[in-house]
C-alpha cells in the first residue's frame, strides 16, 4: 500500500546546522495490517508518520502510494488522495467546541457530500460503533477525554478511508481509558479490515497490532509482535 525507500528527513537549525529526523528508512506498509511503531520522544516516529501520509516531504528517497510517487504528484492531487484514502487520529482531539458531536463527525464530508441524509446516517452509525450513540447532540466540553477521542476516531472513519493513521492516540488518557481506546482500534481493524498505522511511546500497546517496528535515532528496527 505504502512503500518508503531510502527516506531521509533533515531539518535546518540556527547556525547553519542540520539535524536528522529520518536516516535512510525503508518500510513497506501492507494493506490490511495494523502496524505499531514505537520509540522514544525524538526518535523520528511522528516524522515517519507524516512522511508516509504525504504531510511532510522527505529530503531524499521516495514515498509510493499504491505504486504512485506521492512527491511527483501536484499538491492538489496529493491532497485529494489523502482526503479520500486517509483518516487521522492525533494525541489531542482538536474538536470544534461550538459544534455538536454529530456535526464534528460530519464536518469532513462538507466538501465531498453524498447528501445530508447519507452523511447523517454514516455519522450516527459510527458514533454508535464507538459507544456514543446517546451523545449525538452533546458538545465536546460535555465529554470526557476518552469520549472526545472516540468522536475523533468516528470523524476519521466517516469518509470510509482505506488507511487510518494515529499519532499517540492514547498518551493523554488514563490507563483504563487507554485500554478501552486500544480495544476499539482492535475491533475496528477486525471488523473493517482497514489498514492502521499507529505511533506510540508505550511499548505495552504493541500487542494490539499485527506488526511492530521500533524507531531509534531515525532508524527502523523490526520487532516480533
């Protein structure tokens, strides 16, 4: 599905120096897998996720999506594929406080609508799946942190993406809520077959995936789940 070959990413810092975020990464992300990428803060795992999603351009190397080079595409084409094929879950929910739970979930469909009824039905179905079918008219401030993250997951899935990318989706949660969110990810993977790539600093979470790689100093090391 996604292939990274010889990918490096460097950043300029004051004084004319550069620091390396990624150092020659090769990675194959297979369709239908649940890949967990672990590593300490600063190891390059978030940079890797952003490069794989076409959000950050590699300094060198190639990023292929279903055989097409992401960085030989126009910005418009790359954005279109990302919006069509990918859903994102980040560490902090970033929900719009003035919109209801239901409206937050349907928001990504605003510019690619199949009709209001279809949008509403899809969003309600997903909110029921994540256990929030009774909170459609609630506002983010009325939800717990775990409930807000469930809304984000529903929002990430509403466009029927083929790939779900998650950056530290449970690191701001207590242990019990973290387990519930990870069990939800596992259930979504089993029931839908969607490809999931998650980065986390918590090594205990690798058991939820089907494959594990570890990052250290911008390099990947394969691990057995």
